[in-house]
C-alpha cells in the first residue's frame, strides 16, 4: 500500500539526497558529517569517510572494459578487498556503512554513486547529477586499478579500458585527490612512518591544505609548488611511487594548468568527469533519468483501515522550499474518488529538515477515502495546495484496490504476519 513518488527507486535515492539533516533524515550522510568525520573508528586515525567514498567508487569504476560492455559501477569492489591494489580500510569501512541502506530498491552500486554525489555536494557544493538503476555484480571483477608503482603506460591503459583518455585520466585523478590524504597504514611505501603521531595514528599526509573541502587547491598547490605541492603521490621520497607526478607531467602539465585556471573551471570539469565515472555501467544496465529534488513529495504514504472500518490514507507531505521564503504554517490536502472529495487543512510539524538543496517542512495528514454506492474506485487522487507563491499545486494518483494493511500486520520475533485488503465493496 506504500506510495512512492514518482517510483520506488527514484523516491529512495531522492530521499538519500534531500533528507540529509533534521526531520525525516535518512541517516546516510551522517557518515560524512562533518566532512572531516571518520565514521568507522577513532578520529585520531586521521582517516576521512568522505574521501574513502571517492576512492572506493573509483576503484569500482576503473576496472571497466567499455569496449566489451563489462564492469564499471557494479559494486564488484566489495568482493575484491583482499587484493593488493585495494589496500587500506576504505573498502570494508564503506560497505559496512552501506549495509543497512541496501534493500530491494537500492543496490550497493547505486549507493556508491550516491556516496560520490553526497561527498562532493556536502564537502564543497559540487552538484553531480545522479541516476539510479545500477545492478550489483555477483562475482569479483578483473584486476586493473592504478597503483602508486604503476608506470605511466599501464596507468593510461587502465583508464582507456574504462573509456577515459589521457586528459580525462589527469583530470579525474586531480578531482578525486581534492579530498583526503594518503596513509602510512595503507601505503608505507609512499608515506614514511614519521607521519604517525598520537593524533594521526594511521599516518596520513594531506593531498592538499584543505583535505576536507572539495576545491581547486590540489591543482594550484601543485602548479605553484606550495602547500602540499600535489600530495605524497607527487612528492614522496620514493620516486617509484610518484604516480600522480608521472600522470600530471605526461602532457607537460597542460591539463593541470587548464584545471587550475579558476575554481569555477575546475568544478565544471570535475562535475563532468565524476558524472561520466558514476554512469559507467555494464552494457545490460539501463540507468534512470536524473534524480531531481521534488518540491512537493508525499512521504511514508499508505492506505490503512481505521478503527471505524473506513479506508484511510496516512502519511505526510514534504515541501522543499526553493528560495529563502518561509514554509507555510498550513497547507490544504484532499483525497478524491468516484467524484467525491475529503478535504483537510493540515499543519506543519515543528521539526524541519535541511540539505544542500534547501529547507524541508513536513505536514502529516490522515484522510478518509470517500466511497459511494457505486463500484469501488480504481484510482484515488491526492491533491496538495501548498498556499505558497513559489510552489504550485500538485496532484498524485494512487490505486486503493489492493493494499497492505499496516494496522493489522504484526511482527512477533522472527514471524511477520501481513494483512492485505481487497477493496471489493463501497459499503
């Protein structure tokens, strides 16, 4: 009986993107709040979940073979965590956090893509479009992740297999290295043991001077040879592991100079590259349209049977205010069927939500399905009138014919008893 707008997949991903803080929050973004947070252990480790998410998604993507239509964003990386090319705690940390959010509608691969969008959006304001529909792999993918020791030819071959040319490879590497650090714990050949301290027990060295903010500094510090100068994969005393330096210098620094010309140019280039990355999927996968924040959205909506035996529709309306305008204190909602209407004016809950897309306000409702002596309705219409100059009226069509009955269903230990109602009479 649950109603998902516009469909179950889109509704779920939109919830993860928009309901990040405050009322009705999904909890997914908690892992990267603040952007310096490490959700899987002590903050003294010096690890950063937002940066881990970028790394894990990249490792999942880069083993794609686009000419063969295989690999890419399919969460096969979750079965590859013991490989040397996937060293470090990021992979197990990430999927341990994902587990409670994976369900019949939401694949781990879609969560990987969502994690990229949330990390970049909340740690620097970069809005990468998100599509859904990725399918999880059932077996590990091929080897083929660039490592610090990889020579330039091998690194570029890995990127080419995934559909990225040399310029793309430089750009995606720089964009991905705007967040986080390299750790002695995962890469002792890159970072010396001297980096370890009581407040940095994993021995992390920043990739730029703003490791918790997505910005152009990783590029400008490299070009101007100041700050972190591009990070340990540029400056390590071990020449063999200067993989970023080999990549950046491969075209005479032309790509890096272009990326570094302005914050705006860097953001546009990275947005394009990250979008291509997360949309690289096996050939049999069809992605959805871009998930757009819904200005008016029914949430937790379902039909039920009240104590008086009447069919009711319960849930809440979420308004996403697109401007600085305050949300209305009340809105009008109505439920119609068979030419009859049940209207109601409902008040906002005191607790509101917020995200990078704006502030959200929720209006709970409980409406009786209007019935007549005619045959039962095949459809019902939920109408919302926000009473706001910036938000138009919205109409949602539902099917009340057959529905799960929350009030009559129970969970007793490991036993789930589900009650289902068939609306066969209007009396």
